[in-house]
């Protein structure tokens, strides 16, 4: 067809036949056809940006969870310092139960292991033969319950081989052989692997190995117990480390001497932990505010304004930080809320930190000084049970099944004192003798109470508290919120991906439609180009013929 040609399978229009740029016309018409496709691409970008926002928010939530897991036990949160006046004498570590105060430690001797060295028999090298004839080396370990090992040494056995034979013998009761060098020759040495005066090493009477009899050995270190006093209390220990002398403190004695250990609450570390909690929560809250805020002046929302998933996350985190701790009691606990220790939400209109947590460090440190255990408990207690009644006591719970909280308890006895009915948290409890157990598929499932008051024909009431600190509560909530199966962010991302996939299908359909339209237009205009070219040629021919006729007639 005149006026068109193919390039890569597409019809192109030269415009040479009519002096009309049909290519530009087609391009403009195709561009107009692509408006809906561009709208779909923009729409898809919006959903992709929402997914990115979810991913970034999920990372923040996981960071908050990780931080909370560093302070969800009393030992992690309630950091203690142990200042030591003479660290060469003793070291000490303090856990959360250590009471602030001072302790004087006087060490007279440290525990040590028994060491025997064969100084009478030396060798020029480690590979020298220790014997020219077969023999036996007998070693006995321990005094209270002695254990003996017999090593059969073959002629030609080297010093290194003998060491290896002793250490790898299956009947070795706990001694370690090694080679020592005194500057002139190599010697065999054996030592007990345990410290204490009962862990002695003895060269047995059954030894027949020449040069290794009892008279050839020298005790170069004597097994002995550690002996020291703590606040005047005498301690005799086979180990240099003792953990049950003072509650919450573990001592390790190092050398003879006197040292004073001062235990105190590490306020700086505790405050740093709590400030980290506030900062991480605010990071999440700031992201939620920015993603959902609405501009009244422009009447425009943010990327995720009105999103129900973000509303769930925001409201649940706010409930945790504003409410009392799970299982805590306003009346029975000195501290039950974050506001009591100086952590509140900025509610001032127009404040740049409105909606964020703020901490009054002065109030926090005062609460830490006045109620240290209660403050630490609010953050870090983990499923600690107690009751407010003398009639029954907390017996236990099932981790992962029983939910922390406060539950009303009621039970009734018959004329013989047997429990005939009982409820925990409004749910009928299972009764077994004097034991009450919360029923399955409830918040009190697996919660166990032990009844002590079985007065006949009586009804007893009270409350059981299963406490969970804020760190554990937030961590558990974040586990739910960030779940890759049932978490709201995961569900929304999955839904949004489905939307994106559908948009991609529509974009693909539009691209196919536009390609078909372009092909059709190019074919139509190619035919038009050909027709115009035909008439242009006919016009030129007629004009030529007319001129020729005019010339002939003249």
C-alpha cells in the first residue's frame, strides 16, 4: 500500500503522499487513550506506598518489642550496682532482689585445687620415652569418696603420649595431666579439676612405673576451701563463688584481705531503660499520627487517614500506656499506672509533642527512691500471682493459656465443708477437693487456687491477681499486632497486595487495548494516506493533461 511501511511489525505512516503528519495525529490520539492507564498506575503507586508505610511501621513495632524484651524481667529492669572498695580481694554481682546497703568481706584464704608435679623425673624433650619397661601409674582423686584410675603404660611411651592417655582415659575421675618446663627439663603434672579440701590427688600404692612412684612427686599446690566472713558470718566453701550468703548477691573471693561492698539501685541504668521505652513508643506514635492525620485547612488526609488497622494499633497501645497494669490493684498496689511514676501523654493543644509520651524525670526518680520494688514490678513482673483473701491462695497458671488480670473468686461449701460450687472471673471453676481450676477456653484457663478455709455452709469471696508488667504486656500485644498470620498489618498488606494485583490486571488490559487501538488507528490512517496520495496523484495528472490541452489549442 502506498504511503506506509513496517518497522518492527508496526505500521508507520510517512505522510509523504499528503504532506500531513498522520504519525503525530496517531501519537496524540494514543496518548489520549492512555489517560485511564496512567490513572491506574497512580492508583497502584498509592497502594504500594501504603504497603511501604506498613512495612516501616512494622519495623518500628518490632524495635519496640525488642526493647521491651530487654526489660521484661526483674533482673533486667531492676539493675543494681555493687561498688567494691578492694576489687583484688572479692568481686560481687547483684540481682534485682539485692537490698541496698553495705557488706564487709574478710578473706583469709581462697579455694584452690590440688596439684602434684613429678619434679624428681625430668625429660629433655616432650617426646622422650618415659619408660623402657611396661608399668602402671595409679592416681586416686578425692578424700570423702575417693576414685582410683590405673594407667597401663607401655614401654617406649612418650611424655606427650602419657599426658594424652591420662586425660582421655574413660575411667578418669576428674584429674588433668599436663607438661611443665622448669627451664632445664620437662615434667609431668597432674591436678584436680575441682577446688576444695576434699578434692585431693594421690599417687596410688599400685604404681609400678619407674620414676613415677609416690616419692617422686611434690605437691606444688594444696587443695583447700575458701574461708572468709561476710558481715561477721564465717563461710567455709569448696568454691570461691558463693551465692546464698546474702540475698541477691553472689560473691567471688580472689585473695586474702578485706573489702566493703556497697549495693545500690542503678538509677541511671533504670532511667535509661525507661527513657528508651518512652522514645520507642513515641517513635511509633509519631508514625501513626503522621500516617493518619487530617489537614482541616486543605481538607486533605494523609496516606492512611481513617485506616482501621492503624486505629486498632494506636488505640491498643494507648490503652496499655494509660491503663493500670494487668493484675494490679489501685488500692492494694503502691504503683499501678505509668502516670504515678511521671510518665504521661502530652494532651496540650498546639504542643509539638501532643499525643506523645513524656517523662518527668524528677517524679520518676522520686518514685524509684520511695517505691523501688513496686516501680520495677509495674514494668517487669511476669505472671506473679497473689490473692487479697486469707481463705485461698494462688496455686499456679499455664503459660500461654492463662491471661494476666484480676479475677473475682467465689466458692460455696456444704454442711460437711466440701466445696459444691465455685467461680473464677465469673466462669464456673473445676473443683477437686480444695483445689479450684479455671475452665478451658476462658481467660482464667489453667489458673489454680488452693482453698484453705472450708468452713461448712459458707460462701467465701475474694480476688486473685495474676500480674504482668508493662514490658511484658506490650511485648505480648506487639507479638499479636506484628503476627505474620493474624496481625492487622499483615492482613492489610495482604489485602492491599490483592488490590495491587487486580490493578496490575487492569493496567495490562489497558496496555493491550491501547496497543490494539494504536494498530487500528495506524492502519486506518495508512489507508487514508494511500487514498489521499491516490487523489493527489490523480489531481496532478489532470492538471498536467489540462496544461497539455491548453498548449495544443493555442
